[in-house]
C-alpha cells in the first residue's frame, strides 16, 4: 500500500497522471 502511495505522489509531482493510473492498474492486476 505504501508503494502505491509513493507512486501516486511521484506521479502527481511529475505530472505523469496517465502513467500513475497505468502503474496502479498493473499493481492491482499483479
């Protein structure tokens, strides 16, 4: 769960909204 939070924060800070969503989906599937 903490990893997902870091991905969200990093994505928001970097402006990679789409990449963040894709990463979340991949994490959810795996």
